[in-house]
């Protein structure tokens, strides 16, 4: 599924960011308004459906640790899990802090991490992420 964050500041409904996370948890199944948004925006669901997103780094690690990190924070996605294969760690970012004047400066207030293969507590209502399943 793809997700779209609109520009709420000017009320023009323009697109601020589009995201296709590697994995995600929805807050609830898509509702009629969500489906209407999907149809109106050519196959993109509203980003407000997302409770948790996850990305696994690829050859372009800087995209996941930079623009995607800031975009998810600006869209107020509650939890961003980043599996960084390059440094062998998993990061959990929570408590988004949106900078509405400068979305590129948005961030997460809290970050925890562990080595791949270890267990990592997630923010409520989630329990623990066992990262051993992510090992090659």
C-alpha cells in the first residue's frame, strides 16, 4: 500500500510526500473516507492510517535515515522502525515532532536501538520486537 500526506497548512490538498513503507501497521482498516481518498488521489491512502512504519535500508541508506525519517515525523506517524543493515542495528523512533513551517526539520523526540539479533521494546501498545528474525 502507498500512503500520501497532504499539505494541511494552506488547505489546498496538495501532496507533501508519498511513501511506500517496507512494512507497516494500520490504526484501523480503511474506512469509506479512506477509500474515497484512495480513489481521489490515484491509489494513495491517507498517511493518517499509519500507526507504525518500517524501512529496511538498501543501497540508498541515506534516504531511509534522512528524507523518509523527516517525512514520517512531519506526517505524525507515531512509530518509525528502521532496520539499518549497514551498521547492523535496529532503531525505533517515536513521539514525532512536526515542524509545520519547515517540514524538513521534523524529527522524532525518542529513539532507542539495539543490535540486529537482539530484542527491542516498542512503544505501547506494541510489545517487543525480536530482531533475530531479521538476521540473514
